[in-house]
C-alpha cells in the first residue's frame, strides 16, 4: 500500500504562515502522510511578474520548513527551469515515486473554478487528485454553489467532494515583501530565519 502525498506548488517568495499552516491542515483532513512543496521556476500564467531567483526562494523554503515533520521539497521545477506546467511536474513526480503512491495536489478555490484553463487538465486528473481549500469568507456551501454555477451538475458534484475547509490565515507574500523592504517587523508573517535571510541577501529592496 503506497503513501498519500499532498503536493503544494507555488513561488514561495517568501514562504509565509499560510504556506506553512494550511497544507498541514489539508493533509490531515485527507489522510496524506506527507506534504511535498514544489517551488515553481516560473509561473506560466505570470511570466512578466518579478520574482526572486530560484536559489533564494528554495533556501527560504528550506529555512521555513526546518524541523517540521512530514514535509519535504521537490525541486523538479527549479531543476527543469522555464515555465512550470503542472502536468509536466506531475509526470516527473509520478515516475519518480513508488508505484503504489497516491498523489494529491492542493489548490485554492479560484484555481479550481478555472481548472479547465490548465494545460492538459484531463491528464492532470489522471495523475493526481485535487484537494480544494475553502477559506473564509468562502465556506464549503458557498464554494459548492460556485461549482454549480461554473460546471455541469455531475462535474460540480465531483469537485464538491474534494473541498477541505481551512481557517483564514492573515498572511500574504506581497505584505511580507513590503515590510521586509521597509525594514518593518515581519515575524508574524514569516519565520525569523526567512526574514533574516531576505534582508541579508537584499531581497525585495526597491530597484
């Protein structure tokens, strides 16, 4: 019997409290033994957005996850470089894992509602199962209604079965970057080691 592994992709620029707390809550809800963080080389839908170098984002993620059980980092997207298409990532992770492993991947409500825009989305669903976070102010009932508006009844019901309710975590990478750039306290958003690394390496400074 294989393991249930919950994949969580993102730029993690920088990794903040929501990145650390919500995947563990979702993993417990679906019985996943491990959370696998997958830092993106470049989000294909945000190729013009500025982001820190992959080596910095990876090191900050390592610092943020240090000492946390049941987590690891997969660097397949950083190793590959270029746009990080999720279907390609899943192909690589599925091939590298044990045959009996069950892959799940964590996404937000907006991503689930726009899932048909993802490249080769039917193949994605062959490789892994989505887990959809419903976060306040949107609860399970509200997200189920949104699925019914977006998808035909059978597909809406399928998505509704994959909802996990998680608490609101008041943290954002945008605010963390702003505070770090301004030299303001940020320990309520990111681990101290992450803030120290960002400041030592001059990340997020204007210009």
